[in-house]
């Protein structure tokens, strides 16, 4: 999905987390996906993702729920440390 969004925006720069950016395998996978997406174009790459079952609409995106769970766990840990 990130590659699809990158292509749709006609972006030129992608910032990676340090651990991802220093991992040659991760960088190679991203570069290959970008090359493929650019060759296919937005519409065809989107169709490829849909056929592969990895395209998600905003209402299918579970990240907001995951992010909130992570934040709640961090808040609980902080509260526990303060209570000691």
C-alpha cells in the first residue's frame, strides 16, 4: 500500500526507519516494488494488489486500532511506574 501511495503521489523521496534503511534486504524489496509499480502505473499496480488480496480501503485499515492499543499499553506502563 505504501508503494501504491508513493506512485500515486509521484513522490521522489521515501524516508525509512533506521533499522529498515540499514537492512539491505528491506531496501532491495522496496526498490523492486517501486520499480514494478512505476512500470505498471497506479491503476494496474492497484489491480495487482487487489488480486493478491493485500489492497485495503480506509475502513479495512486496522492500524488506528493497533496504534491505540499500543498507546494504551504504554500509558498503563507509565502509570504503573508512577504508582511505585
